[in-house]
C-alpha cells in the first residue's frame, strides 16, 4: 500500500518520468488529470489518469510499443494511461476544458497541440 500511496504523493515526478520514458520512443506530450491533481483522491479507489498525446500513435505498432514500455514499468501502479493522437485530443477539447475549469488538469508541457 505504501508503494501505491507514493505514486499519489509524487504524481508530478511520476508523470515527468513517464514523459521521459515515452519520449525515448516517440515525440509526445504528457498530461495528468482528475482527483490526484485536485488532491481529493482516495487510495485504493482512485487512479492517476495520464493522457499521452503523439502523432506517432496513428501507427498502431508504435502505440502498442508504448503501451508495452509503460506497462512493463508501471503494471502494479494505480496509473491509467490514455494514448491519443492529436486529433483524438482535439475531439476531447470540451472535456479537457471542463477539467481545466474544475482545476483538475496538469500540463507538463508549455503548450497544447
């Protein structure tokens, strides 16, 4: 339980680590949203949502490769990865804006697509 708790307490460091790991394979932007950002998570019930946006995810093999890399390292973590193309992230723009207004969205990059 302590290991899981540490993911929540150190979610920014974990997201940066994910960004570093993913960017070894593809060019991507990494975000975090939800209860962990708001600080109202419940260990054992909540997860850590990490959307990763890359144009390279149009290629199914590259997308599957990233899932393999991520789950090899974070299989026993409370992280839920969302691998999206820029188009998919634009399609979710309303959803993203509502998360930003709810103060539950963290951007690890200086700009969005």
